[in-house]
């Protein structure tokens, strides 16, 4: 019984460590900067913007879709965002592997 509990705890700690590592790694793949009415995402080395993904910024009652984003190779910028809490949804790729994300932020 004690051995079973020890193995269960060891498994929980191992899974927790893996999840923490992957969360940290996601943060290292891009940076987001916010200024008055503008949000800019810049990818880190080896990553690029997925221009096929339906980018979206939801701020209050306003939803800003992909047509209002300037999508470049390594940056995605949207202007005209209202102030307050917002959610940025997009995707970045490294080679042929892409990942979507959702980032909570506050527009100035």
C-alpha cells in the first residue's frame, strides 16, 4: 500500500513538472506588447506567424477579426482596440508544427 502511494505521488510530481516545463516553454515562443489601442505579438527565433489562422482580439463587447490585423513573418499587430481587459487569439509555427494560443491582457 505504501509503495502504491509512493508511485502515485511520484507520477503526480512528474506530470506536474512536465506541465510546468511546457507552460514556461510557451512563454518563450513570443512576446506581447500593449500600448494605447494597439497590441503587437513578436515571435522568438525559429517561430513565425500563422497567417492562415483566424486571428481575433476580443475586448469588452468589441471583437476584432483577422482582417484588421497586420500579419507579417514574425509580428502580428492590431490597432484600434478599446481599453480594458482583452483576449488575443492566434497561432504561431515553427517549421511545419503550429500551435494556437489564447492570451489574456489589458489594453491601455
